[in-house]
C-alpha cells in the first residue's frame, strides 16, 4: 500500500537526477503533493509560487517555452478548477510541454470536504484539445506514468490521490501512454476501472467468480487518448460493461467509454462513480462506501446488467 | 542617438501604415491598441532586442511577449518587416488558413514565443521564461508588454508578486497605458491608477515615460538593463489610435478597423500620399 502522491514525490526526485531540464512548481502545498522531495534535492529548480495557481500554471508555460520540462503540482480542485483557463490558453493551446500533476483528487481527500474534492476534473481536462489525461492505479504505475509524462512532448494531466491504495502492478509492468491493460480475463462481463477503482474492480471480479460469473477487468490509466481497441474487444467478447471511477459519472471514464461504445459497438453499460453531486467531509474509506464505490457496488451493477442481458 | 531616433521614428511611421493597411484588408482586428503600442514595439525590434529573423529560435535571442495580444497586428507588421515571414502573409490576417491568428499563436507564427490574448496571462509566461533563462545562465532578456486595462486581471498581480519575489532583473515589463478599454476610460470602467505607485509597492523598479517619445523609450530600456535584483516596469503613457487623428483617444476604435472611406484619410494622417508612397 502506498499513496500515489508519495510515489510521485519519489519518482520526481529521481527524475530530477536524470534530467537537468526538469523543474517543479507548487502552490504552497509541496508537503502534501510531495514535490517537497524534489525541492529538497534541487532547490534551484523548484519554484514555490505561493497560493496563486493561475500564475503557477502560466509560469510553467513560460518555463516550457524556454525549453524546460515543468511539473506543476497542487490539489486537483485548484490545478483544474482555479487555473482552468491558464491550462487551456497558456498550456494546451500552444501545446506547451507542461506536466500538471494534481494530487488529492476525488472524494478520498476526505475530511476537507466537498469544497476540496474534485469530482469533475477528468471531464474538464478531457474536453481540452491537446491534453493527455492519465489516472494511475497504484504507486508503481504512478512512477512509470510520471517518467512517461516527462518523456512525452506536450501537455499531460496526471491525476493522483491522497490516501494509500493497494499495489496491483509489479516491477514487470510496462506502462505506455494510451494503452489499457487487461488485468484479468473474463467472458461474462467487463469491469473497466481507472485510478483507485481498478483495485475495487479486481475484488469485485473475485466476488463474482465465487458465484460462477466470469468478469474481465481492464485498467484504463490513460483516459485520453482512450485505448479504443481493448474496450471494443471487451464489449464484443463479453457484451456487458461496468465502468468504475472515483469521479462524476458525467464526462469521465464512464463518459468516454459510453461515447466510444455508442458510436462503434452499442453495448449494455453501467457507470459506477459519483452520481452528479458534490463530496462531503468524512474519512476516505467511509466516503467510498457512502458514495457506492465499493466492490459490492460493482457486483451489484454487474448483476443488474447481466439480468438485462 | 538623434540619428537612431530619427530612423526608428521613420520605421514606426512605416509600421503604422502597415497596421492600417493590414486592418483595412482584414476588416477585423484591433486598431487603437496596435497604434498606441507600435513605438514600443518598434524600439524593441529595431533597436533593443537581440534577435535573428533567419533563425527565430536562436538560443541567444531576447524574448518578447505581447500580453495584450489583441494588438497582434503591431507585432505582425514588425515581424513581417524584419523578415520573419513574407509581408504578403499580412493580407491573410485573421483569415481561414493563415498562420496570423486573431491573437498571437506560437504554433504557427515564426517569432511568436507564446500564445497570448486572453488578457492577464502573458506576464506569468514571461516570468517563466525569465526563470528558465536565469537557470541556463543566459544573458537574454524578456520583454513583456501589457495593457493598462489588462492590469484589472488578478493574475497580473500574482505574476508581479512572483517577478519581484524571484528578483527577475532579466525581465522588463512595459505597460502600454493608453487609458482606454472597450467599454470606455480605464479610470471609469475600473480604475487601475496609480499604476507607478502600485508597481513600486510590489517591488518593481518603475520608470514612467511618454510612450511615443522614442528617445525616452530607449533611455528607459537602457536603464532597465542596468538594474539588478528587481524587474523594471516601464509605464509608457500612450494615446490609443496614435498617429491617425480621428482614431486618437477613442475607445470606439478599440476593435474597429478602418473603413474604405477612412483608409485614405488615415494614410494621409500618417504622411502617405494617395499612391501609397511617403510624402
């Protein structure tokens, strides 16, 4: 178990050793986003911009225009919400080589409450042209995604979380931007998960297995560009899809998969996620239960859809 | 010095003519602010900045950011005249298929460093470039031109805080203070004065000049280069529509282009005869 933000902090500090061009910006949350690890090692390449996210993103764009590879970090709600137009105009429109790595996404921010829980950031970033959107599932994938983002030329949004999550990948895992991965074969139904919900989908598949239902599990880290092939194959081969994300059911993974399947392979589908509402204060685990993001909720959705099939 | 000033004045006059002709052709674009800023732009491109039109990405170049991106025609005519792209391209300003977008776009136009035009964002990008140049131990400088109305955007003040906090002495901010914005006088829409005092309070070295007096512009830019440990902000008092008497100081010419009827009169004001030559 490791929080993706911790994996990010370590990976970034390591990347800093390998590449002098990497610079890091934060908006007074470096202790929380874990960019503080990079800051400690490379103080001359770290810029704390204070509580001013719009300026942070614009400054990152300027650093990129002069040849640097900036990583700009803060909580997802501020990186995407407060600084949205700077992300659009100063980063995405010119295709600036800026990496926006946002932590504390989704409801598992917990106690800070709905004001700090971004449930719509995937939808917003996905709608912006030129933007690549990555939501890693665990620490291992986070480290690989951060490296891949640094090597990729262009704007990237990486969505990370606050709390420890189970490790589902091992050292043999090869991460590639734009590629989904089948974690478990299955023939009756497919769970498509992203971020921390992929681990929940794996548990749900186990629960279904005990009842004789064969569930495939696909992990989609890159929400944009979407790996259409792996999703279409799952739709054709299992005929039923349940998407799972710690995000609104509007416009995120569920939205992206629905759009794809509606056009290319209409399939019975259910979206598990936050049902068009804001978050609440509470412990992360309590909130996952409250908002219906546990394995049993996925099992329930699967059974509903299988009953219709 | 006097010879330099005279040459630059002549160039600025030529570029004003180019702006008028370009905007008359495109029938869309921002006339007033392009004319108010052109003396600053001319002095930068033809006197102060180190740049190479044959190699727009030359590492040793100074960087220019037109944060008030709606004055793009002023930058475009200078870039074309310098040879960054053929002058014929100006005829395609704002047309489908042209690299000359309504607001500066670094993806398509040689010599444009970043995308600007959504007001308030250019100074942050200029700061980023200045930080990068300092990390690279480059002696290149960054010049950012802002509008006075643009100072109403909160991000500008975030960026000013950061420029002073990081002691960006390789950054020179220029405010094209023409006193007008779309809805009228800046002072009446949302007063931003006293600009020099505010910039000083943030930590800038402030120089206030007549933004149409080339020798004052040169002196201010020279002085800016000698200041260490803080950015310099040149508050250039200008006249919107400068050079075409019936455009001057009129907010209504913010986003309006010269009509067929106005074109010859505008060129006349700029000392052009009917055949397009200099009188």
